C-alpha cells in the first residue's frame, strides 16, 4: 500500500487553553493533506466536469480518534492512504504522527461520495478514477 504524507506546522494559535493541539485542527490537517494528495494526482483546482468528472464529491463522514496529545508548537506528519474504494464512495485512512516515530497522535477516516454536479445524487466512480486509485488501495494480509 502506498501512502501520501505531508508535514504541517503547529502554531501557537492551533493550541487550546492547555497548550495542546486543538481537536478541531486535526480535521483541518486531514483536509489540507487530502487536498495536497488530490493536487499530487493532478486533480486540484477549479471544478471542471469535462476534465475530471470524479472531482465532484462530497464528504459523507469524518471520524477522529485521539490517542496522544500533541503539546506545544512544532511539526507533525499527516499520512493519508486509501482504505476502501466502493462503487460511489472512497474512504481515506489518516494518521497524525510525530516527526520521529510512527506512533500516532490521532487516527481517523474520511469518506467521500462521488455525486452528479447537478442533482447531487451518488454516481459510480469512473473506470479511469478506479485505475488511478488502485496503487493507493490498502491491501490486508
């Protein structure tokens, strides 16, 4: 399984009253890293159904489990992989990690659903999208 990883700085204004990375910032880091993943694949930017019909998708769910607090400012790594590719949905696995080890501060998932740009009803992913996601899919065993 391949994964995509990006380093994020944690600034003073990202912290809560206890000087711990605020819980809402984890989702923001998920969002930014998944956005960078799309950019890496050449799918970022302006929505254009002609160029990329799979670009039209909405978030169905975000799940975060907090394991170890991140204290103070510094850098963290955010790792994204594709956990599951369904007919109309795609689930990312996300981990927020310290710079020097693979013991997570938080883990989670984000599920997106491809939709028709007019009706917002679910649509199957295109064969081209499925082919492009194949190398990123998690393989159990």
